C-alpha cells in the first residue's frame, strides 16, 4: 500500500517510492497520478498507486555500463561468501595482490573470509595453492541485489 510505482514519461517503469515521496512529487508538479485508489484522497489528489513523470528521464546509464567498483559491491556480488572456502566473508581479497600491481577492480577482487585472506597473503591463488571457487566478473546494474 505504501509503495508507489514511478513511471517515466514514456510509461516505462523506473522505481518505487514511498507514498509520502509520491505526494511530494505531485505537489512539486514533477509527476501526475496515473492510477489511484478511488476511495481515498490526500488533499485534492486520490491516493496514488502509480505516478507518471511529466518529463522524460534518460536512463541509458543504467543499461550501458555497470556500477563502479566498491568493497560493498564486491561483497554483494559474491553474496558475502568466501571465494576460496565458501564460508561467510568478512573482507576483500585481491587476486593479484596490490603490491604486485593489482588494482581495485571487479575482475581482481573477491570476497574472502579472514583466515583465507591471511593464509593467501601476498601471493596469487596459484602460488598459495588456493583455487578460486568463483570467477570474478564485472556486474551490471540489474545483477546486484
């Protein structure tokens, strides 16, 4: 009941907002009521279930390139599971250590538990004889939880 769907001006879905946020959008006249509950009103507006933006918002960036690298993003991508043993991860490990030129990138970092990260140390997984259970990939916007 409290979530309101926001549609772009071309009627494409964008996201959901709270009822309070939707009413603010109506007051600021950046959106119009597209669908509503006919039996309830807030001020002069029926209680919206769907609002449509007045002007089109470009969203190409969400589909063209994935999100920027972040520690939280790596943990979300790997679902907080260690890439070496599968236990709950608490830290980030660089596949090619930073001391050897490894970068903070999606393809060079994985989630790891503290014991595995300490055991691997400043070595590659092959040198430490710790094969990766998952291959690191660069996620797209829609694949992150």
